[in-house]
């Protein structure tokens, strides 16, 4: 048997990855601009209402005809890239930046300097006094998260990550003013026992909340804010009392957003225990009643990080289409958009925005007013884009919606797609399957850091199977692989697998590991278990289950090292007609400006320029789809290899029938693609998802 499970974990060779040649797309700034995808994909043109932006879609006209949907039903993200609901209020950026530093673990926290602390507390004071409106206002959830971070650091963190001297001086200056204007629930979170702030210390010890749900939450919070942990039933009771979060005129019913955000981020800062994670994982299993049971012989639950991919090709949707061809049914779950991914994408693209800034300033004419040039500066562009552009990671729901699939399926409807002989996989949105958890997406954006739910939501079991069940989940931070596997065992599945793929997703890569790779577990690290019988995992003992850990080196299985297809900066570079950041800064801005028509870009047209950038940034979804569909059409390359690798390796590690030999498993995946069956499965899903009852 040529199988990983019979081998020792292979070592990681230090090979230089092969750099792929990148095709250039020409981007002309005129009254009308056009973006061109590969001519192989042929097909439809979709015109933007704003700047007449034409996009050659990854879905060609023949494919659209095969699906049987009108073009009007297929969403083009280059026309409307916003997957973040416009109804969600934006957090205050000044406080959010501070939360990123102080609302994390005991070793990762970075104390604020005095200047930043003064700015943050001044912002909170002015917001509490009503001097800031709309997006500048500091939300209740932000207040809860920020002061929770400060309280836990003061109470339990090691000296290096406790308050800095600058923070203490800033707090001494502002707290006498803040205590007069902040509501009681915030004062409680900031000083629950009256031992931190001094002034106003009598409020926290006597605070009990308003009504039974808040009283239970306040009692739990006292333990959390002191660095303690809770029992399984206590956590579940708090969650079921507090969710779904209902807002009326920006006011929450049941519990305040301040207390709920404090609870969620506080538990993560204290690093959840196994029993706390189990409570999060299982709290809403019965929200819609008993889970339906699919009549399939094998079902794999895929737990991708809900916040999506911002840089690299996300392949799980296409892997599911491949595995369904040989009766390995797959259930994907997630959301359309989820924070915090994308919060720092503006910074990631700053060099490109700088280039665009130069182009815009050339477009308005160097003789234009200083105001016009200020509007086109990189800092202003980044500031405006961070407020008005829907940054976020690519998710399966975005891709399916773009291709015209129904993304509002119930668990019962998903079961029917799993059982359909022409489909064999399904996607469930958290919006339909767990509405209580979905109700706090907006609050999670204001918390900034990932709460315990970011771990537990990847291990969901919204449909059961009559046959064997397995779970696969992605992770990034070392230390979460064992908690994820613990939750999988608690689910009673026969096999479980966690993968450290690129961006913490499930995508294993064929790229060789760089000698400058970061410390910790490498990309392609896999850990898991598989049962040696058909017995449920609930009934297994340690002898009946095989545990394993491997680092997958794709080169050992015949794959040539290749760079991972990107869906972010490469798009900017192609649009600008360059290959890299070096080319951006190494070429003459003046030469590029000859492509502009200054008469069409003056300072009054600045909002139009932003709309155009907004359109460009939506291309990461369609680029991901283009890569996946090209691979399913049989086009060999990095995307094709990654789909084959991730299908075959998962089949083998989970112990699927016919995958005992890893090379046979990989060949089976290739045949599913080369025969056209995998593409047909995906197209069938898009069409049939609208017909299931």
C-alpha cells in the first residue's frame, strides 16, 4: 500500500518555487474602460452602470445556456462587489485599531503608547457626549470589547502586556471625564470590582443588569473579566438567553451589545477551555429542530474559515464537485461575508493604491487645485476606501451567488441535493441553518478580533448521514488543531481532519516551502483521526481509532512546485499592465499618464473614480471562479493541481473507499475532472438548487 497512513511524516525540502509567467491585462483609463479575462473563457459582457466597465465573465455563454438561467440572474461582482450588508453600521476606526492591539492573548497583546491611548479615550469621550455621528460614533460593542481588553489585561496578564505607563497616564486624565458620561454597563466592564480605576469604582460591584438574561450574563462576566472560566451549561445558558441578537432603533433587546461583546472577546482572551468550546459548538444544534438525515453512504462536512480568502485561490467548492463524482458527498457551510478578514486589506494594497493615486493625480492634471491632488493622495484614498469599499474574503456563498445558484437552502433542501445522483454536494448558509449565530455578524465586526465562535462554527453538523461521516476544518494559529479535533470527536464522526492550508483555509498547496517561512506549523500540516470500523466515534475506544499527523509535500506525489494562484494583488498588477510591485515603482508615471484623458477626471468626478476602484476590487470573486472553472474544464495548471491534490489527499487521510493507495486516489480525482463529470456536477447544482422543495 502506498499510503500516508503507513508512512512517517515526510520532511520538507527547501526548493525554490517555480515562478509562473503572468499574463498581462491592459487597463486603459478612458471614458469607457475594459477588463479582459482569458479568451478561452469566451462569452458574455456585463456592463457596469457606473463607469461602463465591461467584464468578460468567467462563465461563458455556453455555460450559461447549459445552466438554464438568464444572465440577469448571475451576479457580477465587478458591477456590485458589496457582500457586506449596507445596513450594518461601521465601527469607529480609531478605537478599532486600538482593539486590534489590546483585545488579544496574554503574549500577543501590544500595549498602546500614550499618544494613541489619549486619542482613543478622547474619541470615546466625544462619542459618549454625542459629538460624533454615524460612522464616527463608537459603538456599544466597541466599548464592551475595548474595556474588556483593558480590564483583563489589568487583572490577569503578565507584566509585559499589562497597561503601559502611557496608558495609565491617559486613563488618569480621561477617566474622571468618562465616568460622567458612559452608561452603567460600560462602567461595569471597565471596573467590575471597583479595583482598577479608583473614581466611580462603586458602580461595578453593584451592577446586576436589567432582566434575567442580563443578570445571568453579568454574573458570568464577573468570572470572565477576572480571567476565569465557565462551565458547559453556564456558557450555553448565556448564549441561548442572548441570541438571536435583536435590535430596535439601534437598541438591543434582551442583553446589551456592550455586555455580549465583552463576553465573547473576554472568553477568547482567556483562551477557551474544551468545555467552553463544546458549549459554543453545540448550543444551537436544535435551533431548527432535529437534523435531517441524508441517504448517502459517505458524507464529509467541510469547515472553511467563515471570513474567506483575501489572497489565494479558494478551491473547496471545486473539490466538492470532484469528490461527489465518486459518491463522496460533501456538505459545505459558511456565510456570504464575515469579519474580521479584509479589515487590513487596505494596508495590504497600499503600494498599489499609491500607484493609482499617482495615476489619478495625473488624470486630474497637475495644474488642478491642491484640493484635487489632496483627494487623490494615497492616504486619503486608503481612508475613503476603508470606509466605503466592501473589503472582505472570498467565500463559497459569494461564488455560488455569482454563478446563479440558490444560496438560501434549508437543511432539508440541502439533504435532497446530497441525495441527488447528478449533484452529490450542497452548501448551507449560516443565515438559514443557524439564524441566532448569524444575527451577530455585525457585532463581530465591531469586536474586531475573532471570538470563540470562529473556531466552533467550523465544526457544524447540520445534516446527518445514514452512512459514514467525516469532518474537515482549516486552522491557522498553532494550538487550535487539537480543540478542533476534540469537537469533531464530540460530534461522533468516524473520521476527522484539520489542515493548515494557505490563509488558514483548507487549501493545501503545491508550492515548496520557503526557507524564510514563518515559525510554527508549516502550510500543508495535517492532523486527524480515522476509525478502523463502522462504529460511531461515540462508541470507539483508543485502540479502534488511528490518529495521525503529516506534512504533505506535493512533490512526493508527482506535482511540480508552482506558485499559488492569487486573486488579490495580481489583479491590480494586471490591470496596471505590470507584473510586480517593483515594476510599479520602477516605471515612469509620466509614461503611464499618457493613457489618461484629463478632461474626464477632475475633482468633481472623484466619487466616480472611487466607484471605478470599487468595481476593480470586486474582481477577486470572479477571478477565483475563473480559476476553478478553467480547472474543471480540464485546463492544466496550478489551480487544477491544487484541486486534485486536495481531493485525493483528503480521500486518503479520511479512509474513503478506493483511496487506500494515495496515487490511485489522485488519479481518481483527475479522471473526475478530465471526463467533465465534475464540471457537470457543479452546473447541475446551480440549476437544481432552484428546484428543490
